């Protein structure tokens, strides 16, 4: 069954898809590779990351993808948002907000109690959903170099 959302600033209904095998990676991959967070990533790694995540994509028709996001999760306690993006010509129309709403109410993620993300930008957008700056010293990270 097709799911659609209406956005008053875009003249057509937007098709919502949750199956990343239907995503347009010819749009997503170059976007991610040109982003500050995705420089140097290989196409096959980006595709594999999406295939192993809970995803949402917005489409104007069957192939014209205009926005997407993904999250990884244990589906109970924790979810982490990655790669949330809206193509430049569609920004400023509330699609980022609609992406977050739809991702956080994803059928497999709607009961998750703890959400995280890392971003340099759009903090005010995420604060609308209750995100707060992480407590200093509480979170740790490791960047593993692959051989």
C-alpha cells in the first residue's frame, strides 16, 4: 500500500517509502559523498549502510527521490539517526521536520525511548523534537581505521 504525505509548499503529494531497496542511490550516493560527513565513503559502503538500517525516503514520483534518512536501532532502547538529507531545491519547505516525524514513528522504531544523532547544523530543528545537547563527558566514540 502506498503512503503519501501532503506538503502545502510542494504542489504534488509526496510518496513515502521505508524500503531502502527502492531508494535512488544514484541521487543519494553523490550527495553523501559531497557532504561533510560522507567524504571518502565508497558507493558500496553507503548502499550497505542503508540496507542495514531503518530508512525513510520521500519521492515526487517513482524515481525522483528528494529526501531521505536512516537510523540504526535495537528497536527498544536506542536509535541513532544518520544521513538525514533534503535535496537543496526542496529545503525550507518543512520536509526535514516531516522526515524526522516519520522516521521516529517508523513502524519498527515508534517505541524506542532514546534517540541520538551527531550534526554540525540544524540543532534548532532537532530541538523541536526534544533533542538536547549531550552531557559533556557522557558519550564516548572510537573511529576505527580499517586495513
